[in-house]
């Protein structure tokens, strides 16, 4: 089976049928199309607005037999570490955060913010949209983002998530592709590494070593391979003008189709079987 996870780009926000109850858009996602290429069934664990903390927590629980109850299971079959052959993890923006917040379900519905396990996901541009954050909390969060604007804290915390998922997939013999959903994430890394302040030398070495721990198949958008957002923004260079972003910034169906083809080729190239030569 194939398991994919990430944020709205993986879930398939804005695709036809995404706003139905239950959603009927799954056949338009790259997950569905990639599974067809691979000849396997799939589970989609993506969720809109997900921070990397949530993505890692969901995966950690899944590897320990606790699959999220909201996971989309094609044909109702649950993927497990034992029956999963392929996995794609498209990590979200480093700056996304989360906060456990006790509110009634009716409040969730009023503000139309997807929540799981009582945890609110937010990002710098969405702080003001979470109406149940009072003014003091909102200003505290904004101040926190100012203090961490160089992204170092996010990288030192989240690069180990990628290393851990890589290690877990190796342990279960799962073919993994992972990396960024958006090119800006690598630009964030480069901006940090270009800071030559001597007092950052040890920290830069740590970040460099962590990136160095990632295999090529774990570095989509991290100086290797292409992100799904890249497929949209470079559509004209590729001669694919119909490949574009939808009104709220998510990949359209054609982009999803082409990215599924790209990931299929990436699986083939990264996990090409080696033929042993006779002595």
C-alpha cells in the first residue's frame, strides 16, 4: 500500500468535491493517481493547515499501531507499517505551529478551522483569523514569531522529524519519498546557512549535519528534486500552461496528475534494483 501525508497540498484542498460531506475529491489527488501508477491501494493522512509537528506526531503514532481515525482509506482498507510498501511525506512550512485549545465543537464550526485532537494549527498569516485567541495570546504569538524570524529554531526542531521518518521507513522496508511542499522552505534553509556570524558557526554545523543525514530521496525541494508547488510556478518553462494554482493557492488537477507521474519516476530512479554481476 501507499501512504501519503502532509498539509492541504496532500489532502487535495480546492479540488472538485473537496467541499462535499464527505469529500469526494480523492480521485483528483496525486496520491490516488500515484497509487494507480504503482498498482497499489492507498491511505491519505494529509490534513489542511497541518504543521510539521502534527505530521510527525501522526506518523509516529501510525508506526506504533495508532492510525488517525480521520485517515482516508481507499476501499476502507487501513495501511499499516507491515503492509505499506511506499510512503510520500510532503512537509509543510517550518513556521506553522500548533496549540492545544479547549473549545466547543460549535466554536470550531463558527470559525471553520480544521482541528484534530483539540489542537489548533496556525501560521504567521493566520493568527488573526483564529477568533477564539484573545488579544493577549494573539500578541504573544506574534512576538514569538518576531523572535524566531530567522527560522533557526524551526529547523533544529523539524529536520530531526525528517531523519526519524527516514529511519522508521528503513526499519520497515518502506520506500520513502519526502521533502518540502514549497520551494520557499529551501530558501529558508539557505538564508540561515548564509549567515556567517562566527557565533552561529556551531549551530550552522548542526543544521548542515542534519541535512547531510537525509538521503537523496528524503530531500525533495531541499536542493534536490522538485516540489509540487514548483510544478505550478514553473508551468510555462515546462510547456504546461494549464498546470496552475487554484484561487486559494492549491495545485489544480492537472498539476496533481503530472506530479503523480513525477513521483512514480522518482520512486523508480531512487529505488532502482541493482543487478548482481556473476563473478
